[in-house]
């Protein structure tokens, strides 16, 4: 009788993990593009000869022409313009992103409706509400409810283990949503303080140039000094203006994220309590 040696079947390869979708254009590249735009605007438009006496930007600005005065603020001006454009761009980006994260309708009403459906143990209807909501809260609740349904038919875990698994699912779903909500907020917060400091640096450098010019000429020309100071203060104005925009935007977006996080925590607790009561 012949012995037949069976060749062991190779183990199946695990399915490849789905690739993460690209998060779009990187923040660094956006800032670089905005820096180029700011420098082009500074040199080609603000530095255009039409804003200066004799058509030459080496001369004094035409009286009342603020574009020429801003140009005379020096090399700090395009840096501050870059900060301003960056703040404006990321503020608009966060505004639309967080608007999308809020989903359709009011989040508070969605939370109350899901809580009502949970009290009646109508999980399929609650999942339909999550599909309609299409926001971050809806995404977290949907993931939690799907785990909820799975655990109701699980016969291997005891009650405590099921509650731990459900809480972990809610925590993981929340963790996946937070990076999208908080993206670019660090840049806005940084610009809020950096813009003011850069503006003050430009002002100090402008004042140094003004007084140095007076010292070399040996004459106290009050009109030239006043003009030099006004040009220097342009940097302060740009810095403070940019900082104000960043502070307002950062505080507003932080409050929006805190509100979403509170709603997620509230509905997550309701799901856990409902599971403990029914199962």
C-alpha cells in the first residue's frame, strides 16, 4: 500500500488593510503657496510705481496712497501678509469642515431622538437616524449601535465584558473623528501669538531705520520722522489684525468642538446605560 504524503495547504494571506484616503493638500504646501502669493502681491502690486512719486518705488509714496505706505513697511510686510492669508484660509477651511461635521439638522435634536429610540429599544430606526444625520456625532453613534447589535447576540462574553467592549467601540469611534475636527487649529493658535510678535519686530526695525536716518542727516525733520513712524506702525496694524482674527476663530472653533464632544459623550453614556438595562 503506497503512502501518500499530502502537501500542507499554505495559510491564506490576511486581507490587505484598506488604504487611508489622502487628507488632501498638506498644510505646509498651502502655507508655501500663500507665501509666494503674498510676496508677488507685495512686489508687483504694492511696489508698483503708480503708488510712488516719480513712478519709482524707491521714492516716497504719493500722499494718501496707503498701498505705497504699506510697501514702505519693509520686508516684514510680506511675512505678515502670509500670516494673514494663512489665517484666513484655515479659518474658512475649519468653518466648512466643522459645518459638515455638525451634519444635517440640529445635533441636540438628533441626540434626543436617538435617546428616545434607544429607550424603546428600536435600534434599526436609530441607525437610520444616524444615516440621515451624516455628521461626526452620527458616525460615532452608528458605530456604537452596530456594536450594540452585535453584542446582543454574543453568547461568549458576560455582561461586564460586553459593556467594556461597547465603551471601547465608542471611544475608538470618537478617536477617529477628533483628528478631523482639530486639524489646523494648532496653526491658527500659533498665528494668534506669532503675528503680533512679527508685527512688533517690523515696527521696531522701522523705528531704528527712521532714527538712524535722522542721525546721519543731523537734522530733526519732524515730517520725515512722522512718515517713518507711520510706515513702521503698518507692521503693528497688520500683526494685531491677523492676531485678532486668529483668536476669534480659534475660540469659536474650540467651542464648536467642545459642543460636539459633549454630545458624543452624552449619547455614548445613554447607549451604555441602555444596553445595561436591556441586556
